[in-house]
């Protein structure tokens, strides 16, 4: 019988949402806490700074060295933090992975100790002024250094131009100008507000007893909290009045061409499954039209692919090209988009895409972090479903549905990053 991987939802007395998944295939136990904030230019830098300051030390473990010693005592537990953007939501992630205690000779309560450590780091922070100022400097460097990664920089610039009047245009780490306004007192007060009233979700995945884990979470994560509903106020734009073309010059060796499209389809829509097929046929696999025609057949690009932003309803095509190839590369890329719209999908493209998508989601079921990310994305988009349910929907997608989706795709912004005139390029 096929294994069905499900999360069981509990809610604590302080209204914290708990999602627990018992899966015997995993040899470690994963504990994750996500804090979800509406994305805004005014708050993005403060929100992004918080986890880096928390990671520096807590009341019980006042330095990173003390924290490292405690992680070593927990048999080399792995602690990571993250700042991501999904639609117009900024998400802080705190992840602790510990060995399943069943494999320990003494069978210590490692999962419970891991929960206590995560609680200590997040809810008993030190917030030393020195930590705040140092992490501000590090975050500033991260924001400024985005321009050194021309691939990521070009995508961010395309999104900024595409969503200039929308929160989605804000960089996930915020802006340097807003960062400069932050001090220890400002950040601490902001963090207290966040803890009291932001949406939070706790995920635990592993070979475990779900109800017992929920009881432990209830006891350990006891703090004053008003859980709001997870509204996801992301604005999905369905109409494009006029396509924008942005050409920017920098000291680069290789041109970066990005084409941003509005799909008007999100993870919560039934059309999302054929949209995944559309993206697969267009550019997310080696057999896709962009790779085969723009890169292999025409030799116009060093890379050419596409991917979805499934909470905002966007599709991005990215390619690395030689500067003189701009017009021709853009023409061939848009030809691939038009061909799908006209129904030019071969049986091989359809079947290979189906196989590739099903394999991708089978691998999600085999990786605990990917599994929680899949479920969290569903949670944000108000459509949670197991991997099995998700794959059943993919199995039923038809060519006609893919073509119907293709009719909705609208080109919004063309962004091209090229070499500055009269300069020898040294960047990537």
C-alpha cells in the first residue's frame, strides 16, 4: 500500500499552530519555527535583522561559542536560520535538527532538549547592543553585495521594476537606508511586538509519537501570544497594460536577460497543477523548450530556464547571453512562449515533464526540510495537501489544461543587464 505522509495539526493554548508528522523513514528529528510577517519596505530590514541577532546568544547561552558547545552536547545538533520571501510575506525560519534518540545508547530525551534549546534562543534572547550593531554591519554587507552576484541581482532588479508599486518589489533583506535607522532599543521593541502578535507555526518531523510531541510543545513553547489568522494579503495582478523594457549597464562580462510574466495563478488555485506542467515544458528541465532551442539549437545562451513564484502568481525566465545576442535571444525565447500558447506541445514534452514533476515531488517526500517547505507553502496559500494528494492532481493534468493556462500568461517586464559602453568587463 502506498505510504501517505500527512501532518497532524494541533493548536496550543496560546494559539500557536503545531504541525507534527510521524515518518519512520527519517533518522533525525526536525524542529522548525516559522514567523510570518507582511512584507513592507518600512519593516523588512528590522524583520530580517532579528534572526541574526537571536543567533548570537541567549540569556542561558550568552555567546555563539556557548551555543556551539550546547549543540555539540546534543550530539552535534544542527541549528540554522533563514529569511525568505513568499509572495508578499517575509518568513523567518529557525531550524534545529537532532539525531533520533532511539539510536542513542542511553536514549536521552534529545527531541525534548532540542525543543527547549530552540525556545531558549527565540524567546529568551540577549539582544546585546554590540550584537545588534555587528549584525547590522553584516546585513548591510549582504544587501550591498547582492550586486556582485549578477544572476541574483538581475532577477531582483526585474522584480523591482515589475512590482514597483507592490510590496513584492522589496528585497527580502530590506534596504540599507532603513537598516541605518535601527538601534538596540528599536529592534528589541519591534521584536516584542512580533513575538506577541505575529503568525507562528511550529513543525516537527521524524520517527516520533505525535500526541506526545504535541504535549511537549504545549508545555515548552508557553509564552504570551495572540495568534492572528494567516491572511496572506499578497496582491495577484492579472492584467498587464503595457510591457516594460529596462536596460541597465554595469561592468559585466555576460549579459543577463530576465523576462517577468504575470500568470494570475497561485499555489491555491486548481490551475496551479497545469501551470507546473507549463513551466516544465517551457524551461525548468533539460528537455524544456528554452534549454533545447535557445541554448542547444540556436546557441544563444549560456543558460536559459524558467521558474515560478507561486504565491505572487509570477513566472520568470532567466538567461545568460552575449551582449550582441540580446534581440535574437529575446525573439527566440518569446517564440517558445508563443508556441505553447498555440498548442505546440509534443507527446514527449508532455510525458517527460510529467515524469520529471512526479520524480521531483517523490524526492520532496524523502527530505524532511523539503517536506515542511511544501506544507508551509500550502499553508500560506490556504491549500494544504499531502505529497500523495499533490501528485494525484499532477497525474490528471491534460494538454488542453496546459494550453488553457498558457493563454493567461502575460509578459510584464523585460530586463537586460549589459556591459557599460567603453569599458572592459570584469564582473560575472
